[in-house]
C-alpha cells in the first residue's frame, strides 16, 4: 500500500496562475482532507470530504476549490494563485469512523507563489 | 474561542533523557484528542488518540495523558532517541462534524547525542 500520495511535491507558480494539487489514497478510506501548514501556525483545514460525492468547507476555504473525483481521489484547485497561498499543503484520509480514527497524511506539496 | 495551546515551543534534550510536552485546550464540546509526530519535511504521523473516558494511553516509548476536567494533555517520551527529533502536534476534535479539528502549533523537540 502506498497510503496517501500527493503530487506534485514542489511547485512554483506566478501570481494569477492556476493549478490543481492531486491526492490519492489506496486504503479505501471514506473521509479525505486538505490542510495548509504555515510557519508558526498549526495546520488549518481548507476543505474536507466525508464521503464520495460530498465536500465541505473548513477553516480557510477562500481561494480554493475541491473535487472528490471518486473514493480514492480528492483534488485541490487554486484558480488564481496569490502569494498568500504560499504554503505546504497536506492531504489526509481517515478510515470509516471518521475523526475517531487515526488520520493518514501525505508527504505534502510545497507551493511557492511569486 | 476554541484554542489549542502547546508548550514549550521548543525543547532540547540529551539522548536517553525523558521529556514531557504539554497541551492545553479550550474546546467544546470535546470529542477526542490526538498527538502527532511530524518529522521535518514529512506529513504528520499519528501517535495516540484519546477520548473523554481515557486518562492514559501508551504507544511504545510515548505515553499520553488526558485530564478532561482541566482540559490538559501531556505527551511523555521515555528514554529519548535521536529519531525522536521532530515536531509534536496536539489536535483536538470537537462537536460532531468531521471538519471540527483544532491543531496546536506544535513543540519542536531536538534530541542531541
């Protein structure tokens, strides 16, 4: 099992460009999450998907869109990147039982917007 | 306001020594509390999950405690190893929604030989 796989690992964007961060898990988990991690701050939830076909906003959803393509894949899209979106992005998933179970995180995507 | 505060911010200890990290929270209604270990450049890895009724939980050399009355948790690391050098993050889940998670800023632990 690969666990949670994120692509790309690194990305540099110019202000105004768009891109999609990909996340896939092979553990048959229902719930998937996107977080951002900034220096000196705790991880903050951007969006989550409790099950295939559903998505909900987290703490910091502005400037992002998500798609739960199927049970395995959950993508995060930046339509018009801004320097404030420079961050490390983590995807995570939980098995059935949701947040009562341990979350598995991907390795992260380091995004720089110049 | 729902908050999770961790202390200390950073800690340096010698290999083989024990240490204790603290987590205080003001989150309601409490659902569970978890500790994660995050190595530099990697994603967090779960160490323990504790519910309201659990006071102590161990995972190898890591022992977490929870006092739901005082809203405090601690993570005790025994006989530290160089590989314990990492950030340790306290996370509290509250309410019923899966999106209700508050992450602490973490404690950065450095274990020196």
